[in-house]
C-alpha cells in the first residue's frame, strides 16, 4: 500500500508532485507497505487523471488502493478512531455508521447530466410543465459549479485512488472505472460493491476507463463540527455526469448512490449512454435463475422501483414444491445480444446495497444469512448486545429486555417510541458471494441467457397480479407506463403513485424518448430472439377489505412458474385488453395455504384502465412531448381501443 505525500510546495501554481510519482514521494503508513514497484501499475492515462484532479483538490496524501484485507482492516480501524464507524461485535467483521441526518438518500434534485445539447439529455416538456425525467446543466454552468466547489476540497485529507471493475474482470460486458475520493467509508463500500484493487489495474493497462471524482466537500480543519462524525456538505451537494468525457463528479454527500459512483451514476446513468452508443442495455433490473422440478432452468430480469421487493425477489425462497431460485443480481443488469441472438446479462456489481427495514427471516431469509459477516450497516439501530435492529425485526426483542439505540442516538428507544428505530432508507452493504443462493453462473463472463423481462410496481388498485404483453412493442409501452408508490430511497414522500418508466426515472442518462426508441429498435435487428415481457403486481388490495390479495414473498414463485410456462409457449393464458392473464386454474396452488380471491386479483376494471390510459397519455404529452416515438403512441391508442370495446 502506498501513500504518496504531497510536498509543501504543492498548490494550484506548482507542478503536482504526483506527476513524478518518485520514490522520494512515497511513505509507508505505520508498518504497512507493499513493494514500491507496484506504483508502476498506474498507466499513463490513470496517472494523468490523478495528477489533474490532485492539482485541483489539493489532498495531503494520495493512496492507491490495492483492495487487500490488510488495507481494508487499516481503513476500518482508521474510521473507528475517527468515530465514523463502530464494530457490531455480535457478528464477524460487521460495522455500523450513522450519517448526518441531512445526508441519508439519493439527491435527485441535485443530480445533473451535462451535455452541449439539452435535448440529448432530457425531453422538452410541454409549456408550463416542470420536467421530471432528469436534470440538465450546461457545460458552462457545470464548470462554474465545480470551480466553486472543487479547488482545495481535499486539503488535510487523503485522496484514495480506487481502480474498480463493473462486472467480472475481463468479461466483454464489463467496464472499468477509476474513482478518486477523500472518504475511507467510500473505499470500504466500493470494495464490497465492485471488483476493486490491484488486479483491476493490471487489466486496465492503457485502456479507456470511466473517470469518477468524489469529495465529501469538507477540507480540514473543518469550520463546523460534523454531525455523527460524518463529514458532508449538504448545502453544496452536486452529482454531475459528463457523458462526452465519460466522467462523473460528485461533491458534498458521502452517502450511497451519491458517493459510490459505480452504482447508479456509472452502472445506470453513464451505463445507459454507453449502452445506446454500443447497442446494448443498462437497466435497473434484478437477475434470477429459476429451476423447476424437472431441472429446467430459466433466467429472468425484473425492473421494480426502489423498495418494491427487488432484493426479496432476487433472493426468494420458493414455496412452490420442487422449485429453486438462485440470485445473479438484485439491482442492475447489463444485457447484450450475443452472436446467436440470445440476450445475455451480467450483474455489474459485486455486492448488495439493500434497504434494511422490512428485511427479516420472513421476507428474505437469504439476505439475513448474507449480512451476518463482512457487512457495513448505515443508519440502522443497534442493540445493547452488539447487534443490528430495524423495523421488521420486532420479534427479536418482544418480551426480551434488550436495549435499543436508534439511528438518531436515542438510547431509550422502544417499540412504543414515536420515531422509527432506523431511517426508512437505511442500508446494508454486503458481499454478494456470501449469499447462500448465488447462482453458479453469476460471474460467468458471457452472462446468463434471459428468457423473460418483468416490470412491476406497487399498485394497490386495478392492476392484476401478472399479465403478459402481446409483443415486444406492447412490452415497451408497459415499461414506459410503469407507475408505483414513491419510496424512501429519494426525497419523495410515500403513498403517492408516481410515474417511474422502466423503474429508471431517476437514472436515465439521456433523453427518455430516445431511450424508448433504443428499446424499440431491437425488434428491427435480425437474428435477435426477443424475450417475452410481463408485468407483475404483488401489492393489489381488496376493494372492500383493504388487505393485500396476494401473500407475496416466496409465493411469488407461483407467478414465476406461470411466466416460465408462457416462455415455453404453454396454453395457460387468456386474452384481455391489457395483455394475456392466466387462465383459471393455471397458477399452481399446490401447498398454498391461503384462500385467494383470484377473480378480484386478476380483474381488469374497464373504468380504472381507461383512466390509466388518460394518465399515461397526459404524462407522455407533458413530460416527453415531441420525443415520444410514434410506435409508443400507436400502442397506447390500441390499448385504449381494446378497453373501449371490452364489455
């Protein structure tokens, strides 16, 4: 491990020391050092990038991350001394951090794409309407914003150089990034979430890479005391993407998707731009494999907005006898058609960054097993015996005298307290390889073959448990029209039904209308075997009871079974105006111990759906306007006509 010390002459007006990267500039940290020749692993392009940003940010030291256990242990110990993390001794190598309450979620309103042509980034909404499909900033305004923030922002801190691969190292579907950050918490998290370290540098050589710069925005000495020892600068936070340079710059937030730049910023926003350029798909989708009792296995991708059960579905324990589900990924899929026309997908991530509240042995036993070691927890409560706690784990403390300290530091928290123990968007960051049901092919460089694409949202009314699109174009409309209750992963309040097309609304890297056309274009390509497209809704409630009509969780395997039958062409569907729904009796109920009102669960209320068409049309008109592809309008028109003719 290296620490390259900045000399006292290092400033905006001096030649940066790192341009030399000479032995006299290298010092060891305590007794921890590795052979000096490792420094040569920095290619000229990476060196140049580090030099350029170090000259601006002025860190006291520069450390090139090797991804080793020794390095990770040192950084965790350093953060413990700084009061940023504390161990959870009940588990093996698990740590807890509590952030500044002003830095707890993605900041969509402060996230920008910067291009010369605004329409390349976002559609032009209807006059008088505020656009919600991304935020654009001109290169000039972005330069001004970054010039106001970045100079000297790392003074007194170490700049960590993180070489990382999104996807298995060496896979033709993978991409490499270099993240510069002044946060050891980010280093520890990126080590879990990506393939990070010296082996990536060896692979990179002089190839192109995605440039990722991040700073908490608090040079030392800080002028104000950090809350929870968590440095951040919420009043100056900005997350910016510069597609022309394949570059990401994030300032002011140390949290999640704002600072772990491989995740939403690289894998989805810039990823979707790269996918359009190169003819593939970068999507907010889980990937799972399901095997039936006969041993036939299929892979499915599914797009849900945050907190709609993606991780639970990806790690499902099926209740349907004889079935097995295995996880490839729980959040992001990169997909490309191979030489035989098969759509293949990789999970570009190396870990899970899951929402903690609601995760339990009942909802996701495999996640609970995964997080018992080597896990970073953020903004959850802690127990007096050194464990974690959040909403959903009440059975662990009921009737027991176990003290709970909330994420806000209330050491007297009880089940009767008026505030939740954990932030609604609190997280666990844990290695994927620890999941007991990881698919054997989850790191296959070729990717896994995809048989079905599923969209879903949290819809309490009107939307059936499952339905299948009539064709690819109709499936694109289904994805484009996706609506769901808002979640705590961003600034929005819950219980509001929001449009979230393709579950990508916060993550489009370019104009959504052009994105729709990109999807439609795959039907025109020769030799492509397009997967079937479906929509699911685990969250429909009875009109009179107000209770969920479907038990969900492991019972969702019954829906996946029906989807697989449709992929095989089995005659288990009936036509409705909105698509194909299961014929009566074709959902396998073997071992299902609940009485299900299938008639209400699969009903297609005409008035509800005609109103849905109006909402979709208004959304497209107001938000996407002239950039809606003609074929999408045509599909919406056909849907409305089918509904009007339906008795």
